[in-house]
């Protein structure tokens, strides 16, 4: 089977279980932003080779696949999605982020003023991922406001993840004068 299906040539795409929506649908916009976030975290992970943050970023990328799957499933199809063995974003995933925040807060000196991205590639890639995370969070909130309710834990997870990414950028800056 080829990756070229031509099914999207008229501006629609399929959600899980085949429901078709426009490629500009708020749900597609939301999971598209999370996809961008996953790629940006991949860049940060590649930049962090050999550092303790590298393994944590991989776990986050796997969590984001869970989040994208949930976003790519219409509310009516969520019971089937869960029955088929797919996971949803849970407070446990968010709790894992909160534990990482506690760990890295204990090891990090914070700037006295605004943190300005770009002191080095490592922290800059994490700051880029953070800004994409905030956009993904806004898109998931927009879905809720448009009457397409999503599991509220997704917003909480993205909010904590943005905090963690900011903190990891500061931690990386603390590890090296070139950040």
C-alpha cells in the first residue's frame, strides 16, 4: 500500500474510524499542532544527546502520541477507541510531568528577569518546543470552546508540559554557559 492515497486531494482528511472532516477542522488543527510539538521535541531530544533530559523527552513524545490519537478520534468514537486498546491522556501522565518539574526545579537556578531564548542550541530548541506546546494548548482549548468537548486532562497535560519545557531550557542553560 502506498502512502499516496489521494483521499485528501479535495481538502478532507480522515479521523480515526474513517469520519471525514476538512483539513482546516479545529480537531485537525489541534492534533496537527501536537504533531509539530512532537517533532520540535524530537529536535530538542537530538540536541540533548547524552544529557539526562534526553530520556525524559522521549517519554513525553510517546505521551504526545497518546494525546494525538485521542484528538484524532471523534467524541462519538472514543468508546470504541478505548475498547480497541488505545490509551487516553490521564492524570497519571500529567503527574509524571509534575514529578519531573519538582526534580528539575530542585536543580535549576532561575533567571532574575525574563528568560531570552537563544543562549545556546539546547535551550533554544526547548524554548521553541515550549511555544509550540502553548499553541497546541490554545488549539485544544478552542476545540472545547467550539462545542467539541475533549477530555479536560489534555489541556492540563499540555499546560504542565509547557512549564516543564521552560524549566528544562533553564536547566540546560545552567549546565553550560552556552546553554
